[in-house]
C-alpha cells in the first residue's frame, strides 16, 4: 500500500477514524511513540467525536517534558490507507504548549499501530509504503492498573497511583518498591509491565514498604 503524506519533521497523514462520529484529520506518524493513537484534548472537545457513554480513565505516561497525566480510552475504528483497526487504545493529551500544532493536526499515530507494518518512508518522493507484517493481527493492550511503575537507581518503584484505580484499590502506595510480580524477581520493569497486560487477571505482587515485605494482589482492569 502506498500513502502520500505531507512531510515536515515527521510525516503527516490525512486519516479517518470513527467513534461517536466519523472524522478525517491530519495525524503525525511517530514511530518513537509507544502508543497506538493520541488525540489532542481540544480537538476532541471541538469535534465531539468520542462517545459520551464511555468515560476515559486517568493514566500516567512518559513524555518529552517528563511524566504526564493523560486520559485513556478506545476509538471504535481507525483507518490507515485501506487498513482498518477496531477498538484502538487512545490517549487524550492536554497539549498546553500546542506541540501537536492543532488545528492543523489532531494528534499522532504511534508505534503500537505502525509496528504492525513493514514501513518504508521515501522523503524525496513524499511517500510511505506499508506492508502488513506478522504483528498485524496482534491484540491491543486494554489492561489498566493505574500504577506508574519506573526503574530508578536499580529499583522498580511505584511513582504514581491513580485515584480509584485497580492499583489504589489493591492498596499500592507511592514509594512502594516492586520486588516480584508473580514468580518473576528479575527487577526488569518492562517484564513486570508485560505481566500485567491481561485485563481481569489477579496476580500476586511482592513489595517492600518501610523495610517490610508485603504480599499484594492486583486485579487488572480494562479500558474497554
């Protein structure tokens, strides 16, 4: 499949998506963004594109300016060229500094979508060639814990706990050190996060708090 986007520092593609309404807008291609889709909150408010029946959940993400609280929801359908994706996890970003350059662009397409293609970008011809690869039909990540988990000075630490989230309900607190998730004691934060990607699962987590080891049980939520 051949796309013909405009190019600035990042490729920009005119793209269609559908939720409460069907919309077309410019979106940046950002292979460095570890997400599927990001929408500017002002664009969401102005277009009224998202269903009012679905309440987005608060989460924390790592951005260019540090850790940011965003909202997390799903979009019913995203169309990229002839390819359609359904129930796409979507971050809603309060872009106070207009990094996304709204209203010219409404957001960005991240690597959790783009990695499903073998992609060749021809800057000279302003073309993007897409070929679906073996990841194309992989399921999206709908799990939600409300925990901000980071690797700091050799330790895996809880740096944020969203109010009313599964993490708070399980009793986690900011400053807890994760010692194990299930039977995994690797202190590898990416492995720990990967073990929490199944909505509805109940998993044992060992933490250290005030020099005491505690056994917690976390049931992951879902953004669907």
